C-alpha cells in the first residue's frame, strides 16, 4: 500500500494541489469540499430533522428536492475529497480516523435509501412510522460523526 500512496501523492496534479500557493489549488478544493459537505450533510439534516418531528407543519413531500441536492453535494465531495486525499496520501492513508470517516459515509448513504423511499412515497405527508423516525435519528448521528471524524483527521495524524 505504501508504494501506491507514494505514487498517488507524487502525481504532478497531487503535488500541485499540495504545494502551490495559488488560490486555485488547495484552497479552492477545500472550499468546494466544504460546499459539498454543506449540500450533502445539510440536506440529510433537513430531512432527518423533519422526520424526527421538527417543523411538523411542513409537509414531508415538500422536501423531495433534498435527496437530489444531497447527491449533488455527495459527488462534489467524492471528487474534492479524492483530490485532497491524493495531495496528502502518505499521511492520510495511515490515519485510522480517515477510514472510520469513509465507513460512516457508507452507513449514511445506506440509510439514505429507505429515508428517500419514504419521502418520495405517497404516505410521506401522513404519520411518520417509528422505523423511519429511528432511521432519521441514526442518520443525524451518522452525518454528525462524518463531519466530526473529518475534522479530527487533521488533529490525530
């Protein structure tokens, strides 16, 4: 794995992202990663909060746009996160917190499937089933953990 991480970090693009003083390199990628996080985690939070009971007068069906926003942010983060990883692969590649973050993202994505099914369903404006409330609560916890572990990567390495 060490040789792969070194190869990845030594790519000209990775070296430019990590070493350039241009605002179009690391600062722009980090900014776009933050925007993607706001779109993805923010959308998951809005849906999750409504499904656990916050904002009851708001029909759940009115939030059907948020899964699309979530996926837009998710793919932005997939690209920018990969670039950020490549720029520091030999460091980040050995931090267990990074892999915990990836595992939590996978859990969050899996949780989004039944949540979206409910939101897109005909019964979404009726009583929210306890199973959906539980999944929404878990989703809120998971996305909070994703953001937390992402921040901790900079401090535990």
